[in-house]
C-alpha cells in the first residue's frame, strides 16, 4: 500500500489534477522536509512516553489515514488538498524503524539474518509490483466514477496489517503481565485465607460460651 502511494502519486497527480513538475517537486519537498522533523522530534518522545507498541499502532493508523485521505481527495478535482495529507505521511514512516527494532529484539540472534533477508525480499517485491499495478490501474480508472481506485486498493492492502498491530505483544510485556497475574492471584488467595480466619474468629467470639469458659476467661 505504501509503495503504491509513492510510486503512483506522480502519475496520478499529473493525470487527475494536471500537476506539472513544479507542483510535484513542491509536494515531494514538503514530505521530505517534514520526515526528518518527525523522526528527530516526535518519534523519540513518543517512543519514550508511550512505548513501541503505541508508536507502531499510531504510525500504522497514520499510514492508513494518509492513504484513505489521498483516495478521497482523488475523487474530486481540488489538487491542493493533497498538501493537507502531507503531515500524516511522515507520521506513517515511523513504522519502519519501530518494526525493525521490535523484530530484532524479539527474535533470537541466529534468526536476524533470515529476518533481514525476508524484509529485503518483501520490499523488493513491493517495489516491483507497485509500478506495474499503478500503470495498469490508473489509465483504466482515471475517467471512471472512482479515479483514485489505485489508492483504495492501497487502503485494502494496508488494513489487515493495521489490524494485526493490535494482536502484537512483546515477550517482555507478556512476561510482565504473567508475573502480575500470578502476583495478583497469590495476593487474592492470601486475602481469602485471611478473610476465612477472620470469619472463623468472629464466629467463635459470637458463639455462646460455656459457663466454665466464662469463668476461666474472667480470672485469666
């Protein structure tokens, strides 16, 4: 979905909005200028305050929103609205570093080579397929009722990945949750035992004692 966005935008903007090289250069420059600001200012603070899981979900949702808004803007004829989507694109780019750091920490050392190879293979395939899909879809849908169909396709591709981020739990967090649950269970069991003892003592105190016990209790 993201590769479709980058590969298709120049062709799509020229065909849909009549953008020339100057418009495209201004758009790309806006994205390029905001990306390092996000990586230097927003990404470290979010990572420190909220953690990797939050940043991963936030970035994936930002990516989905950027694709969805671009698809909606493409349904109309007002090209400058694409500049309103620009802030979301760098926020979505935070997903790559957080996924890389997350995966390298969760996997054993001997699996890191396979991970790097798998990521490279996926990126290469995406960059090969995205231009072909863009060149095939855009001319056939540009004059239809859905001229931005290529971006709706990108949204459909990204949605399952965004949903999966809510099912990701790091090992450290899982271990912490299990320890917390064990601790709470032990505390609950201890509390139950203590409450049982208190009830037993209270029942003994409330029960009628014999005369002999009362006399012994008074002189004790």
